[in-house]
C-alpha cells in the first residue's frame, strides 16, 4: 500500500485529525502545571476540544465522502498520541496505578503494530471500529474525571474506571480477531 501524503491536507476531516494530533503538545506542556488552580480548567477544555474534533472528523469524512487511506492512519494515530501523552503525564504525576498505565499503552502499541502487520498483508488500512472508539471515549471520561479531581471512591468514577479496563481488554481482543479475519479473507480472495 502506498501512502499519499497529499491526502493529509486535502480534506477537512484529515486537517481536523492533524489538529487533534498537534493538541498533544499543549496538553503535554500544561500537565506540568497540573497542581495549579487554573491548569485543570484549561486541560479539561482542551480535552473536550480533542473529543469534539474526533467526533467531527469522522462525521465530515462520511458526510462529504472524504474517507482516505491517510485519514484511516491519521485519525487513530491522533487518538493514540493524545491519549498516550495524557496518560504518560498523569502516570508521571502519580494519578493512575502502574497496571492501568501499562494496559493502555500496551493496548495501543499492540494495535499499532498489528495494524502495520495487517496493512502489509492485505494492502489497505483497516478503519477504526466502534469498540475501539468506545474504549478511547471511556478512557477519555476517566481522564476527565482525574483532571477535575473527582473522588476515586465515587461510584461514577469507579464505574467508568472498571468499564475502561474491561473495554481495553475486549477491544484489543476484538482488533486481533478482526485483523485475523481480514487476513484470512484476503488469502481466500487471492
């Protein structure tokens, strides 16, 4: 599969994904001020902007038939980079346990490497799926609750936290299954 880098700047949806990817930079910097009185509000606002751009880029790509191979790469890459930057900073601040940090990072690395493998095998990029999006959304909600310093014993926090752990495992298994099915179908079509 040949990647067309011109596609990156050719659609509104790809530009939104690129913008979301670049939002990792101010998020990374602002987490250094996490313990100030003002930083959590700005961090929360930027995280909401990240979520809105994620929803909007997918909508625009489908609405205006702008689904591109580059979009299939940049959209999940932006999600993974932003989540990884935030999770790493929250981890370094001691706001999440080791196992949670390593579950999220391991899932994303395995999906990324598996995606490269599947793409090389079948010659196209698999788009994100709903289970993966639900997982990132749920992790995002946990992140937002950490940013606003919600009590960790709150039933709402615990519900989303444990649901995110379940979704991390389930979505990874789902991506593995889906990748193997695409490879199998591709072999049958040869």
